[in-house]
C-alpha cells in the first residue's frame, strides 16, 4: 500500500544533528573515511548520546499521538553516511524509542534532490554545505551548533515529556527576507528605523522560514488554543518603531506568534533560556553561538540568490499552505 507524505510535516534530520557524533566526525576529518567506517562498525552496539536536535525531534514525534490527523509529523533520517555504518544509528534510534522508520544514506552524494523528493519542510544538519544547498532550493534549513552543545542544553531525557514544543525564530533573514537588514548594514540604524517607519504598512517579503512558521501556525489550529502543544516565539534585535512592520507582516500572512521579544540589541541568550526553546533559528553566528550555551540553536545561511522571482515563489508556497 502506498504511503503518502502529503498531509505530514516532513522533517529531515542528519545523524550528527540527532546524535552527538563530534568524536566520530573528528575521526573522519583527521583519519579519513576508512578509519571512520571501521570505528562505527566496531562500536555498533554502543548507543550514541543525544545531539542538539534530539529534544526537538522527540517532542515533534509526540504530536502524532495528539493531532487529529494520523502521521501528522514524519521524521526522516537524511545522512551522507554510507549504509554500512547505519546499524549504530538505528540501534540508537531504537534505544530511545524514536519512531523514525524512514532514512536516506547517500555515501557522500548531495542531499538536496532527496529533500525535494520527500517534500521536506525543515532540514537540520551540522553540514554547512548541505544546509546552504537546501536554503538555496527554498527549503527551511539550519546548521546545528555543535561546538558548545552539552548535556545541559537538552531539555528532556528518556521518558520525560515536555509540556510544550517551543521553537524560537529571529526575524530578518529568517522569517523575513534580509531587505530591511541590508538597509541597516549599508546605511546604519537611523536610516533603518526611518525606512521601517515609512514602510510600516508594507509587509516584509518572506524569508526562508516563513512557510515553516505558517505550517506550525496551521498545526496549532488543530488543538485547543489554550492547550496547544506548540508554542512559538519571535526573538529579534528590532525595537520600536521597527516593530510595527513585523506585526503587520504576520497579520498579512495570517500566522500566529505566541511570544515576541523586540530586544533592541539586548542579548538573546537569557530570553531564550527563559522561554525554554528546544531550538532557536538565527542568521548570525554570534547569536547562535551564544544561544547554544543554554538552548539548541541553528544558524540559517543567507540564500545565495535573493532574486524577486525566488521570493515570489516562496510567498506563493506560503499562501498555498492549508
């Protein structure tokens, strides 16, 4: 019987994002593929520790027991590993009772064609090349921060269940295009604020995560508004008067944001810790690096091409989400 992904939110996650494989990756980088493969096969029965995306993935899988529609979330392991080293990864998935049954192992081949084939809505990986290619293809994707990841970053372990899935986003170049940010970079803060005040009623163009936010917002509508298991936050360096255009843009998109923080340059780290994000998406490494000390974080690379045609296609996809 054919299995359809049409009604599912499809999340692609790499092995290094799901599990802590920093030691294994260092073997690959320093000693090569043969040594890496041998190490993985020798340690097949040794369970990998949870990685930066583990908490988010486990929480998202729990939605399948809450949502009105079956198979509301589909997690697909998407890896550049070769199939010969897959057993350790699957053993770890089984150990943590993660209901991940579909996978892709490509022996170093590009992932992007398969992200499209599986209609992927979000892709998480530690490989910058793969994430950049995904973003360029119009897929929401983030480079998971591994450097400062620790046990303290994981929000729950084992059978413990979080009260809510909490996902936080930066604004410009993540939810929205980088059009306003370009004004700031080229002309300074005063010009940026003047421009945003003048364009307050003009919605911002969609950024790489606009459609994913729309999907989350639509999924929230499947639950009681007060008891929804999903909570989202906007955590941005914007402040008044640049806040108005953001609010009006979200209204124009008909999407819900539960919490909004217009910080005006105040550090995002403590706000994200207080929010309890299971992941935070930002386009600037300085913010994701700092945030990753307290919550899982992922950097969103700027699209290599921001032509109006590409932006139009993305905004059309947002409007097509039911």
